[in-house]
């Protein structure tokens, strides 16, 4: 998923930063706004949906 997000938003270097974690849990934030939390949902998200969501937030 990280590679897909980075490839889709490579023109926005500095805006999109992926921070590795452990334990299979992760959260997706942009400019301090939580966009997705596996900790809250308990589910792994759809990669394409997250790429789209990031793009919408960056526009």
C-alpha cells in the first residue's frame, strides 16, 4: 500500500509522508487530520480508496 500511495502522489513530495509502525496497526493522517484508522475500524482499508481520499484532501 505504501508504494501505491507514494507513486500516486509523488508530485507532492513533502506533503505525503509515510511513517512505519509495527503490530499491523496504522493510521492515516494528513495535515494533522485523521483520515483512516485501522485501530478504530479493525479492518485493512481498500488501497485505491485511500489513494483517492488522499488526493481529494490534497486538492
